[in-house]
């Protein structure tokens, strides 16, 4: 049995579970995966509630220590295994990457509501964005263009886990057919080709 056990959603559509899964893969760590059926409310069952303080996925179990909330988990893994970093070493670059992670989790709600990750991972198309959705898309595009000046491939000097998370948000638009500047579309496509990302993207998913 592996020292790590990762609890993820049964449909493999959680971008936060994806972030932790990719972090474990990038660090070359062995782990067992446990599927949690959110459709049936398995995350609220007594046994899972005792394990996961927030009753959400992902939750990581490491030698009896349970931790939920994806950015807390990825930073925990970074502290334990810094040899294969998923965060920049430079303090300012690291702070910027953390800022991007926090922003993607707390803002752009109309995009997250109107372009769910069913669009990203299951090919489900959604209708036109509302006025609020269009405003959120403009905000996302403006910030992404500022974070990724012409000629840059990553948010920091090299790849970080936040590149995947930003690519997921951009792909909510790209994979629905919404307009996006060509270089941002190309950036998202590059992140998508990373082997650890492809492993998650190509997971078998239950029929809708």
C-alpha cells in the first residue's frame, strides 16, 4: 500500500483534484486513488466526513494525516518533496503563482458556473455567456495577457502547477468554442500536452 491515498471525484472533472493528481505525478510519488461519488453525496457520508474536514475533494491521506483543499495539499507536497518543484523557487515568482491559484478559486464565478468542467473533460457544450459571463471572460483574458507577456511560455521562469490551473480556466472557453486570443489558446494547448495532464484528461469517465 502506498503512503499516499488521494480521494478524487468519481467523474474526474474536479480541476482541484486534477491539480493534486498532477502534483503527485510530477513529483514521481506513488499513490492510491479513491473515487468519491459526489452525485450520490458520498462526500457527506460519516466515514468521509470524519476523514475530510471540509467534506470535499481532493483529500490527501498521508501516513494517517488527512488534508483537504488543493492548494494546501500541493504546498504540503512541495514542502515534503522540493526536489521536483511545482512552484517557483524565487519568492516573488512563487507569490505570483500562489496569487493566480487563489484568484482562480475565488473569482470568475460566472465562467465557472456557465462553463463547468463538464465542458473541459466531457465535451458538454454550453450556450452563450451571459453579460456577467462575458465580463468575467474579458477580465480573465486581460489578466492572462498581463501574466503572460508576448514570448513567454509560463507564468514564472518555468512550468508550475498554476500553469495547469490557468489552462483549465482558459479551456473552459476554448473547448466550448468561445473566442480567445490566439496566443492564450496556444498557451492552454501547450499545457494540455504535458504527460501528467494528459493522464488526467484521458481518464475513463462514466457516461452522462
